[in-house]
């Protein structure tokens, strides 16, 4: 995780923890969907599956913190989520 500044890590961790409602250290499809809908996103199951697949590098069906960071820094959905959560 050495490629992130302290500020970036703080923002990423804070955002990850807001999504990981059951605090198991992973973001599930249900947690991601609930968070997006809570932010007002109109997202269907197919889009949600694509977002999960895009970020779940190891294929275990959930997103760990490292995968979340990689997604956020790559500028995909997680990047926008971090921005929205951090600015609230």
C-alpha cells in the first residue's frame, strides 16, 4: 500500500468502512448495492454484477480493501464513491 499518500489512505479506508456495513473486512454485492441506492443511484443487478467483477480481482465474490483501493485509484466506480463519501 506504499503507493498511496496518508491522506489518500485515510479517504479510502473511511469510504471502505462506510460501505462494509457488517465490518467483516469485505464489500459484498449487497453492501455495494445498498450503498449505491442510498446515494440515489438507479442501478440494476447486471450493472452491480459488472462493478463487482471489475473490482474483485481474486474472484472470491467480494471486494477486499486492496481491491477497493486499486479500483478507486484506477478511476472507476470506487473513485466516484470515495469522492461522494468524503465530501459528505
